[in-house]
């Protein structure tokens, strides 16, 4: 029987307030209970959550893995980096490429550096990795064919039957090298390779049957793993595991190839009559070029003079710490080449818009004279040589740009290469860093063509016989080159972002020129534009950057102040470091560089 309702008329104010407070509390609890996901399954309140234990990082036991010596071919865009090389305990405004590589290799547990007490904890450490690099690119310089050599973790199984046996290390001849280990091994399990080659390594399993190991198909996918961990502007392109026994990425390389890109015109041309023959200088020939346009043929004539064996002390920056005496370098090829615009691979059959290549509108043409567009041409100074001095390529390009602007003659190259006549380098600026690319590094085979690379590179996307053939052919997710998240997709993003900047800035340039009074640009108005006279603005000098540098008056290179001779620079450094007074530095290979006559006269 239901209870009689309470007669609130007889309640005091304090009792009524307490009652209302109680009812509000009950309503609040019911609302929370009905909104809970457990309201339909249980009337009991949910148990309190147990606090999660912090995840413990597992210690990686490198003694359970074999290692092998490999080479990696790497590409990177250098504008966001402080060069390739990392110097320990040296803080730089930008990260180096080596820092990014080391962090990716370390995170993937592909390298096992030995502790070095001289280095900071967590810093770049290549101790025990047999690390070497081919070309030490400077800040801002890119590379499309950089090569490094190092020892990395391998999937090759260790032998479980040799108790307390030393860990297996794969060398370059296919035989086993060993280094001392005193811990038991666990054998990783692999599926036997049915088509393993005759020289494939095999190891005994627990039941005594051989377990073949394919050195490529069963190996760690080094390229794919590293590209997942590296920034999009650093890509690993290939790896090679069949290296000579004495391989060094630096000393085994017999040819390095560089390209320095520039546009024609080099900068926006100076309009009006002021754009011709500034400061009385003119280009070769009767047909003068407007300021901003380069004389490509004159540059090509100068570039050809670099070929051969020459002393390049006037085309480099001297590093006295190396105490270098020999500045001779051999240049195999030097030329100015026109570069086709656009992306070539879009014209391949697998990338065109239509299956019938004839229907693919790769190139469009203007429909009216008003739509005529003059696309700036792209050129590259292409240089092949055995090796190069510090900043040598950028000094060579700087001289070629002066020749191209008509400020110098192509004969200047021959003058600077004649170190008997010009033993001291003139003080001139080198070209900008951004357009320079280490294009390729050549490692010839013994007794083979010395200018042809002989390494068996396994490039990203190449079939190893292990991938799904359907996914490989379709460029699916598992394809590290064409698939989702592949190298091509990453680099397309980088290219498109820069392309959009080019399109928008180009459209704005045309808009600015097309606005306002157009009479000053007419062919019938040969007079100078207001405010463009060279008498007040001086000489524009192009050095490969985004805009020319302004000079009050151009001074020819051979009339510029001269630096001290190489011998004097080396001698001053040697005296300051006390090389001649220190037996240890002598034994380390520093030569005696202090002429007694200069010491006695106090000239150093």
C-alpha cells in the first residue's frame, strides 16, 4: 500500500530546504547512472579503473643478431640542412643529414655503435659501424647520388649448434668473419628459399637440416624501413651488399659528378635602354644582350677549359688544417647543358592520361598571339672529376657566371689555372649553394671501365622475389617505389608544393608588368625608363642566387686584391699549432712547413 504523501504545509523552512537538496542529489545520481554505458547490463557501479603501469623500454640485445657490411645510395634536398657531415659537440643552426640518418638507423636498431665517452649521450656516434661517406656536401647543397658504407644488422641466422660461438658477421666475399661474443644465440626462424643460389649461406637448424639464407630476398628491407623513418626530403634510393673487401665510400669512389642549375635569363631583365651594355661593358659580338640574359656559348667555351689535369688552387678555399700541398685535380667532363623542363616520367606509357599515348595532351600550345609565353630555359653546369677541393665547384661556377654576363672573358679560366703566372688567388665570391647537386658517385669494378659504376645496386621498388607479384605489378601498398607512402608519392608532394609557389609567383609577375602604363615597354619608345639608369644603380652581378648583387663598380677578377699564397697560409697555421715543435703531430703525418728563412725574418 502506497504511503501517504507528506504534508509539506507543516514543515519548517529549514526542513523544506533539506528536502529539496536531497531530491536534487538523487536526481543527479540517477541521471549519471542512466547515461552510463553499463546501465543496461548492471545496476552496480562500475569498478574503478586500475592505473596503467608505465611501459618499460626493452633492451635490444645486439648479440642475438648477425651483421653485414653494405652501401646505401641516398638523395636529399639540402636547403633545410647544415650540410651532410655532423661534428660532435658542435651546435649548428640547422640539423645535418648525418643526424637524420643516424637517428633513423638507431631507431630501427640497424646499427650498434660502441659507447664513446667523448660524445654526449644520445649524440651521433658511428663507433664500430665501419662508417664512411663519399662526398661531404656543404650547407644548402643537395645530393641525388650520395653513397655511405656501414655495418648494419642482418636477418642472416646465427648458428645455434656452436655453443658460445662468436657472432657471425657477413663480409663482402660471402665467407664468415667473426668477432668475440660469449653469450648463447637464439636462431631466428626463416622459411627455406626454394630457389636459393648455389652460393647462398646455409646454417644448421635444431634438427640438423640445413636452412638456406638468400642474401637479398630473406634480408631486412633496409630501404623501406629507413624511408619510413626519414624526413620526406631525405630518401634512401638503393642498397648494395656485394662490396669489395677494402671498400670505403670515400676512397673507393673514382669519379664524382656534379650539376649546378641556373635559369636563362638568370634574373629579371633590366627593361629599356638601360638594360644594354651597363658601365660600358658589352658581350662578345655585335648583337648585345640585355642585362639578365647570359651568353651561354661564352660560358660553354670557359667550361671546356676546365677539362684535364690542372692545379685548382685559385678555384677553392684553402683549409690550412689539412696542410695540403697538392691542388691538382683531374676533370673528365665540363660543359653547359640545356635541361628539358617538366617531369620526364609523365611521358612514359605507365603514367600518361590515356592508354593510347598519341591521345595524351602532355604539351599544350597557346591559342592566340596574346597567350604567347616565353618559358625561361634551364641550364646546368655539368662537371665530372676524380675528386674536388673544398668549395671548388662553386668557385668554378662563379667565374662562368662572370663570363656569361660579359664581365669577363673565357680566357680568365686559363689565366687562373696558370699558377706559375697567378700563384695567389684573387679575392672573389663563390656561387650560391642551393642550385648545386652531387649528382652521382662512380665505383668501377677492378679491371673494368674506370668511368662506369659496377655496383649491383638494389633500387627501391626492385623485385627481390619475395613480394606479392600482383601488388608489385599494380604499384600497390606494398610497393616502396610506386605504392601508397612510396618514394614517388613523397617526392611528388615536395615537387608540387614548390611548383605551386612557382605558378603563383609567375602569375603575379605577369600581372604586375601588365598593370598600369604600358607605353614605356613599347618598341617605339627606346628611351630609358625612369629610375633605371645604371649611373645611379651600379652593376648587377649574378652569382647563382635568386637575385643579382648590386656593385657600385665592377672590378675585374685579376685586378682584385690577392690572398696570401698557399705556402704562407699553411706555414702560419703550422706555427700557431706548433706542429714543428711537437713530435706527436709530426708522427701523425703533418709535414714540416716552416721555412727557416721566414722564421728568422719574422715574416710569419
